[in-house]
């Protein structure tokens, strides 16, 4: 298959780093030049140096850090609950076909509802803050984890299951000793997809909720202030960094834990 | 005809019909039971937040589906609220696919250029898209322009990066063969690179589809919009009109389901030859 031959030809690792850095530097300088030459209105699109400067400044700002912490708390709580709900549910649906067929229609009906559409309803029913953020995150994040768990169970080597069964292990034992470990790489991919969705939901609900705390709230308030674009972009830079750190950590953890697994080669990106 | 020849196929057909009926029952009965329970529970509790499903269905009919059959039962109101949303989303998604695939193939085939841009692209991908919407509100005009920009900026990355990934990992032997047959650059892209990248491209499009649906609603929820389903949501929220709120949510679920089904059908059509398609793209 095509993806078994990833050609690592040409560039060395430092070469790649240098080019990447050069790319960032060019963008930085271009925005600087456009801003300073007055081609772009600075209050509309401030130059990169002032955005990064402001972002660094925010790092020492305790209220801002508090906002970031609120967002991360919602993110983490939502993710934990979503994992705690969807992995067992996925194991159940993936290993008992009768339940799967029965629940399928309900799942197919619920899944395509875009989670942000629930924000106004959740606002009315659940109020604001973590109370409303966490359930929305759980709802949105459960799907990728659930489906990847079921998909992973589909992929389990039947010989391994039969072997364990012939040694007299029960259904649950086979599930825990064979199916769960071999589905784990798929579950991890689901968790990684869910992590970015959770961040979208956390920040998105905060932007829309109108009051409260959080990184999204900071951005929304800065957006309405005159000359607030610099703060908005600094907050966005922060949000991007959070996303980058989360994504990198999860990818590294996956690579380390599942080096043995072929799904790594053909897995999602 | 003897009785024996008659009964054998009839019995088999009966068996098959029975199995089919059981299958349908097994598949749809739980959903029906759930809806019935929901109906009963909401009627019993009479909570203003949770209207019974029958009331939601009724509201949906009044809102959008009271038109003539020649218009698929859609009425004028549907044209005012559903059409603008869908038009924005379809336009943005089409733009994302075209731009993402073209740029992705270019980047995937040129390792140097990709090396220059990779950190920026990866960073753009991980920014949660809603944070940029306030920026787009400042940069673009309120309404359609801002909404299209938000959708494109969030949905293009999965397509672009997946295409680049697919184009980069085309089999060396295939490329060498194409060279030996002296295919032109266009032919190489058309007959070798594009087909080899398709599974990855579709994986990206699937992500982009759900992202664009999310951003379509999100960008309409913000103040300054005057039409669309998201606007209808905020409008209903401000009037505490819960049946309408629920109706829009159900409608969005139906639309999301339709889009997914269409995309899957297209994908199946394009990837029929690709045995491992289901494996490569989850």
C-alpha cells in the first residue's frame, strides 16, 4: 500500500528545523513591515512583535492565567468524563452485536447534531460556567472516542481471542486481556481527536456565554473593546499554544506507547 | 404446480421476510421506544425546557415544512433561514476542498516548501477556530463575509495537511513507472498522485465537514448575523422559545446526517478500488 513507503529522502532534521524557523521568521517580518509601513491598519491587524509581546506580558498576568486555568479545568473534566463514559460503552457496543444493532439508530440520530448548536439550549437549561461547559464537552468528545473504540474492537485478531478462549478464559477476561489492549491505539487516536474538539467547545462556549471566566471570555471581551484586536490575537496565540502542547503530548504518548502497532502507519492525522 | 414447489420458495421468502422484519424491529424499535418514553416523560413533567417530541415535530412542520409538495414541502421561511446557512457552508467547503487539495498536492510534492511552511500550518491547525471568529469580525464585514472566512479558515487545514501527507507518501515505484512512461506533470498528478492521495483526502474532508458545520452554526450565533439557522437559535434563546430551539437542533442533526451520508456515498464511489480505504482513514 502507498503509505508503507514514506520516503524520508532529502532534508535532514536540522535542515527541516532551519527551514521551519525561516518560514516563521518571514511571516513575522512581513507582518512587521506591513504594519509599520502603514499598509495594514495597526488597530486592525497589529504587527507580530506587538502580538507576541502582549502574549508574553499576559504570561505574568494573574487574572489571565486564572482564565486559562478555568478553560483547562473544563477541558480536563470534560475529557475525563467523556473517556470514562465512551470507552466502556464502546467496549459494550463493539463486543455485543445485539446491543450494537439496537442502539445504532439512536447513535446515528444523536451523533450528527453539531455540538455548538446545543450552546443556546444549554445556556437556558444549565446556566453558565463549568456547569454548562463540561456537559457540552462531554457530549461532543464522546463520539470520536466511542467510534474509535468500536472500530478498534473490529480490528482485533480473532486468533488471539480464540487462543485465550480455548485456554478457558471467560468473555470478560478475553475482552480485557486481548481486545482492550489491541484496540488501545485506536482509542488513543479517538482521544486525540476528542482533545482538540474539547478545546474548541471550551473556548467556543466561553466566547458565546457572555459572562463568567475563561480564555474564551477574555477573547470575547477583548473583541468588543476598542483597539482590542491585539489582545484577541494574543489570546488566540495562547489558545494555539495550548492546542499545540496538548496535541504534541498526545502524539508523543501515542508513538511511545504503541510503537508496535501498525495502526500508527495508517492511522488518522 | 405441486404444493411442494409452491411452499418451498414461499417458506424461504417468509423466512427472509421474517428475518427482515426482525432486523428492522431490532434496529428501529429501541429508537421508537426511546422517543415514546421521552414523550411520556416530558408530558408528565411538563417542564418548559423539555417540550415533548410531538410538539417539536409540529413546530418543525410549522416553521419550515408547511410548503407545497412541489417545493419538497419547504416553505418561504425555510428559504430564509436554512438556505443562507447551507449556501455559506457549501461555498466554504467547496473552496476548502479545491484550495486544500491543490495546495496540499503542491506542498506534498515539494519537501522544501513544506519544510518552510510546516510549523505555521501545524500551528494554524491547532488553534481552536472559534477564537479567530472575533478577529474575523474585525477584519471582515459582518455577516456572510466573516462567516465564510471563519468556516474556510477552520476547515481547510485537515484537507490541506492530509492531502500533503497523501501526496508525499506516493509509492516510489509508481512514480518511477510514471516517469518511465514519460507522463507529463499533469498526467502524473491526475493518474498517480491524486488517486494515491484520495483516501487521505477523504479522511480530511470528513473532518472538514463536521468542522464546517460547527463553524457555520458558531459564526451565526455571534451578534451581527441577520439570517441563518444559528440566528434562529439565538433569536429563540432570547425569547425563551424552547420548542423552536429544539426544532433547530433536530433539523441540524438531520442535516448533519444527510451530509455524512452523501459524503460516505461519494467516498465509496471514488474509493471502490481501494481495498484498505476503511483502514487508512479513521
